[in-house]
């Protein structure tokens, strides 16, 4: 199993709690949990490396 950095663990923790979250919401949650500021595209790249995928939900619901 892949060892995660603290930021990766924080993201994974947030994703386990809620599956319907935007990259911007993940960015904000990460800022609150870890006190770091990152661009949403950096979060997308990390999620891709971790094997997560996303699907746009029509109507945002």
C-alpha cells in the first residue's frame, strides 16, 4: 500500500466523509485542516495519482 503524505491523508479523509465535493471545496477543506494554500489543479493531479476519478453531475446535484 502506498504511503501518503499528511496532505494526501487529509484529502482522503475528506473524500471518505463526503463523495460529492468540488475541487474548490477540497482546497478550502485542506486549507482549514492543514493550513496550506494550494491550487485546485494541484489537488486534481494528486487525486489522479491516488487513483481517484470524478464525474460531473448534471445540474450540480
